[in-house]
C-alpha cells in the first residue's frame, strides 16, 4: 500500500481549530497552473474518501499536535526535570563554572535551565527567574497558514490521481531565474544540464518511461518549483505557483521514490529540506537532512573525486559526478551547522569521507561571478571552517571528550583556536573577520547582496565557532587539579575570549541584520541566540565588571536586532517565535539588572560600613 500525505488540522474535542479552507475548483486566488493531462490534488472531486480508507500512521487525529514538542518542551516537566538528557555528551548542553546549567532546545534554540541553574540565578539576582512560561509549549495558535499544516499519512485511496505539474513554461522560466541567481551558488541544488533531462522525464507520457524514474522526476520538478518560486518571485510564471502546494505534492511522491537511490531523489530531498528550513520547521528539516546524508552515501558522493577537464565540455556522466560531489559538500556543511545548533550528533563521520576541497575552491569563493563560466559554488559556509567545526564537535563535545582532564581539554581548546586563527589569516583581507568587533566599527557600503551575505556569514561564523571552542572551558573544574592556579588562569582566559566573541556577534549583527536576505532568517537567528546566554551568565558571575552594564544593554538590543532581520514571509510560526524571543530577552535583561543592582547595593553597604 502506497502511503501519501495530506494536511491534518488540529483538533480540540469535537471542534476543528485552524481548519484550512481549500479553494473550490473555480477559485482563482489559489492558482496552480497545470499542463494538459494532469490535475492538481486541490482541484479534484470534492467527494472525500470514506473513513475506512485512511491509514493514520501518527495515531488518532485528535491526538496529533501541529507542532510536536521536543524532549524539553513536553509540558511542565521540561522546566522541572531537564536532567532527562543531561549528564550525557556535552553537545547541546549549557555548562558554566563546571556545572551543567541546562540544554538547548533542538527545535528553536531556546535554553532550558536546570533547577540548579535557577537556584544559582536566585542567589546572584535576589529574584525568582521566570523562564517556565517559555518552555510550557502552551502558546495558543489561532491561525494556520499553508506552511503551518503538518502532514499525516493516509492510504493511496485518499487521492484519486498523482499530483499535477505546473505548465512546462513556468518550470523553464524558474530554471533560468534560479540558475542566474547567486542563491544557486550558495545552494547548488540543481545542475541545468542534468535538470533538462529531469524535466523531459517528468513531462513524458506515462507509457514512454519507466514509472519509477518518471515519478522521481515529477517529485524533483515539484520540489524545485516550490523552492525557486519562493526565491525568484519575479521570475516568469512564479506568481502562478503555490509553493506550499507544490512542496506538499513533492512530499506525497517522496514515499514512492525512496527506493530510487539517484541524484534526482537526492536533489528532491535537499530541496524539501531547504523548504522546511525556510518555513522555520527546523526539526523536519533536520530529518530530511539525515535522509539526504544516507542517500549521498549510497551514491558514493562522500568518496568520488574526479578532476574537471578544462579543454572540453563535460560529458553527462562527468556532470553527474561533479554535481554529486557538490551535493555531498552541501550535506556536509549543513551537517556541521545542524549539529552545533540542535545539539545532536553529526550524521556525516569525517573519517569515512574524502575531504579534498574542490579544485581552486579557496580562490574562486572570493571572486565575482563570471557570466557564462562554470564556477565552483560558494556553499552556505566556508568548507575549511566546516571541517574545523567538525573537529571541534568531535574533540570538545563528543561523549569521548568527557574523559579528558581539564588540562587536556584546555590543550585541545588552544590547538583549535590556533587552527581557527590560521583559517582567519588565510582569508583575503577585504573579507577576513575582525578579531573583535566594537561599537564604533563601521561596515563598508556594499551593493551586491552576494558580497553582503558572504561578509556577514564569514564574520558571524568565525565568532560563533570561536565562542563554541572557548565555551568548552566552562566544563572545567579547578578543584582537585594538579595545577589549579594554571588551570584557573586558562579557564578564565578562555571564557573571556568566548564572552568577547559573543559581544562581537551581537554588535556585528546589529549593524548588518538589515542587509540579510529574507531567506536567511532561520539560518542566522541562531547566532544571537548562542551569544545571549554567554553574556547573561557572565553578567551574573561578574556584576561589578566594567562592561556589565554595556553587556546588559547589548542583551536589550538583541530582540530588536532579531526583529530587524528580513523574513521571507511572516506566518503565525514566525510571529510566535519572535514573541518567545522578546520574552526571553526581557527576562534576561530583568535578571541582569537585578544582579547589577544587588552588587551595587552590597558595595555601597560595604563602603558605608567601612567609612569609605
């Protein structure tokens, strides 16, 4: 029995909440232009299948949550018992002063603090922390957009025909626009030469091609149209595309093509992964990413490494090999970022991969695009930095790293810091990140979106990794060490570097947030989040520090910085997320102010008592 996906509204008792009303056949407000011989699933007969035809995998519809909670967000127990995952590998956990203070929610990056951490906050601030409401997951949802609908799985009888395709001229218009966009250099999801064959297969008559290859091609075209119409809204035919409908139709077909281990299937999975990311469904995105990694392994993309001929055109097989290798690198880059952001182990083990960089990569990444020439894609992150991220995860945040002594951990931190500095100095001066970003730093006026994005990505990625490396020192316990004074100095020095990296992150983003592309929101929102808690704990630990008030002011700016980041389209999901961030930042600022005022009051009392 083939399993397909249909939207499932949220239920409460016997009343449907957030019911999505699908347009009638003559409703032109929801256009999905179809070619002859195909019919969209949203334009089929209105007769619904009988209840017995449905095979619900996720359980009864009345129990299905539109946003299933992560391990830490499941009700009140998340706030009172986050130790459910603490004490294991440090990846994704929050350490401070050798103590485990909590963990990061893999779905949105919001911290979940332990009772021990909350008690420490009470002692430092003299106030009760009010973080519980951020973890309850009970925020009401009164509106659902097309991107809010979470699919459940039903039997094939629920759908009379396979999803339809947009008219071919729409696809060709989007291919042209996407290929010429710089977005395609960051996300090389399709090769124009290979995709022409995919289009031919997708639109071929049923009896002309093998069924599985044709269905795979249709899924790939639908996934591409969904993504390209979103990124290239001014492309010829883009206004006629319903991106959410196309994405759902591609998801429907994915259950049919999962056995077809091909580059076309891999492209489809990656396009759907990116669609989920752009919609802010990060957990779903990471699941698609895991599937993409297994697919690229099955195709051998982690080992294939062939030279590109320069004296002739590539053959079709060479196009396939080159594109497969690019898709591997895309999976690799995203894998290391996902791992650091959601606290889950990486899906790609470096020791099984050929990590030889593409020919001329270091030079071509900083060159402007040359019209009519084949160019190595930039990818969403520097490959050398991604390899260093992988080293950091393995040596500092794996379960094996727990066996390292404080001295060994600090030695590893120093070595990684040296490698990071070597990378920074290898970047051309015009693009090289600053060691530290101050309030008086000014950005150069750059008109090119691609150059803007490259500069922002390099700076934020550098400071994020610097913070990640040196934050590991917070696991050190100086008591009982063979040389506690030296260990203590090393820990403090490392922690100071991580705090400065956090300051630089927020300051730089405050200057550059408005320059980001709208598609970048869910990729970049983790940067300020990673810096927030670091600054907060530093303020509480050192409320009398000369920069304590300055850091509190930086915290206060973060909410507005995040809101100034362009968003591709605002749905109830983005609105709820921004509200949660506002609440989190407000609480961090309130507690920081209390800690500073408490310290000042104690200092005044001490001075008065000593006649000072």
